[in-house]
């Protein structure tokens, strides 16, 4: 069994040597190479490999699945940046900022097509793998659309928000684990438990990200505190604060949402604390991460083989396990 960091190194070496981007037309493929060379955490492809290794040696099918997942994930990031008009990604100019809007759209398109080409190379359980990948791709698009729709609404419910982050963030993590298991020969309950583990872990991770954006140490997170507040993003903290707010608190929150005051962040943080939104968010992180660990515990496999996944989940969720 490999650790997460060991698999990241193996993935990076194999992925960089296998990127299927020809020289011409350079205006199409240079942006792809630029975006992918900036890297990322590689969480999704590596947990696909980890899910596969639970059931034996890492197979060629698992490598194709991991490549497809990483290419698809990066395609979604490129198009998300375009929709968000984001100038930077990982500290560097986004594709559309550096190469133009047309190149950004086409770069994302071709990356998505090549992702499917990688999935098509899977030999074992191809139909089941493709059905799962297709379902996940549709759900990710649905989640992104809901996220955009929510920007125009002030009545988003908590159930709607959890559904949105499940689609936008969690299902691809869940798919990665289950896809690795499927091509490793797992069928039925084990593969489903791994999917549930990834799904709950993804929800917990997103809720923790909501909390850290507001209350985290910027020197650790590397992000401006209160970025979501300044952008009026619908997060767990905001929705729960509106749910719990007394009339005067609700009025204060709504006034801040309509304001560009320089005190917007500290005043909103004070309201999150006053309404108990901050504590509720931390409690939900614990609840979903507990669910995730229980799903992993239920996978019918010796604990020693699951240890790398326990270690990764504990690291991502800042848990001791």
C-alpha cells in the first residue's frame, strides 16, 4: 500500500509524461499545458488510485481513470474561472486572462474530450465506469448552475445549499473512489460504501472551507479573511445566520449584504457568532466527517489496507483518527 504523498509523486511523474497535447495548433494546446503544469493537490486522481489499491495492485485501468478524473476536474476549473471572471488561479493568471476567452473555452472543451478518451481506454467494467463518470459529470454541471443561480437569490435554504455543494464538490470525490474500486473488481456494497465515504468527506471539507474563509488564519489558509462575505456568497454561515437571526439581527445582516462598508467583514463575523452560525458550522463538519469515517469503517476490508485513506481523510478534515 502506498501513502497519499507517494501516490502523488507517482501520479505526477506518469501524468506529466503522458499528457496528450500535441504541438499544433499551439494556440489550442499551449493553454492546456500551461494550466496543468501549475499542478494542484491531485486529491481526486490519487484517491481513485487509493480506492483501486484496496483491492490489489494498481491497474492500468486505474491510471486511465485517474487521468480522466484529473483532466475533467481541470476542465471544470477552467470554465468556472470564465464564469466567475476570475483573474487568478493558484496565484497565476487564469487561462482566459492570459490567452483570451476563446482559447479558454476551447482549452476546457478539448480537455474534457481527452478526459473521456482516457475513460474509454478502461478495459474492465467499462460500461459501469462510463455510466458513473457520465452521471457525475452531469451532476457537477448541475451543481455549478445552482451555485450561479444562488447568487441571484436571497432565500436559499440549507437543504438547497447542501444539495448544491454535494453536486458541485462532493460527487467527484465520491466518483473517484468508486471508479477506482470498480476497475479493481469491487462490486456492490464495498464500492457503494467508498462512494458514501467520499461524498460525506466532500461535504465536510466544503463546510470547513466555508468556516475557514471567515474565521481561519489567513497566514495558514493563504486567502483573504472574509472573501465570501465580501462577495455575498451563499455559504452555510450566512444561511444559518439568517435562519437563526432575531428580527434586529436579520435586518443587520440584510443591510450588510447591501453594503460595501469597510467594516462589513468584522460586523458580519460578529453576527455569525451572535446567531450561533459559527458553532453550527463546526458541528456539521464533525457530523459529516463522522459519517465519512463510519462509511470507511463499514468497507469490508482489513483496517491496515484502509489506513492510507483514514490518514488522508484525517488530514483533509483536520481530524485525529
